[in-house]
C-alpha cells in the first residue's frame, strides 16, 4: 500500500479538506434541524371525531393541549361511545402530528443517510 493510508482520503492523503467540509455540513444540518424542531413545537394541530362532537388540540411536540366535548354527546347510559369518540380524536391528532413532523424533519433523515 502506498503512502495514502485509507481510501477516500483518510490517513494523511490530503483528505482533511473533505472531512472539514463534511463537518461543516453536519453542523449546519444540526442547527437547521434544531430550528425545525423548535418551529414544529409551536405548531397547533386539531382533530375531531363524531362530526365535531369531540375536538382535540395538540402541539407539534405531541402534547395534548385541549379536549372539547359537545355536551349533547354526554350520555351517562353510553359512556363507552364517548370514550370511543375521545380515542378516535386523539389518535387522529397524533397521526396528524406525525405527518407534520415527517414533512418537516424527513428531509434531514434522508440527508443524514446520504452523508454516511
């Protein structure tokens, strides 16, 4: 083996500039990801079930912010229906948060794969 060391420039073959550029890209990407996560946490996502009988609000960090229940659907004889409506609204809200998160953060996952 010649004086280069490892293929791709590692080990004294002059690849330090490439590694430095890669580190700069990684640092920029990290800052951009942190900014995107911060922006995501301020997003408000709403979901509902039962034609709007139960409404929930999440922030982009998957924290449930509010639950609104139309008094007309509160029936002491049918608590199970109300529970189902709440579950449906919460699950829809979480799916919306996940979709928004994937939309905002997905490009970073692909870029990270490409770097390594």
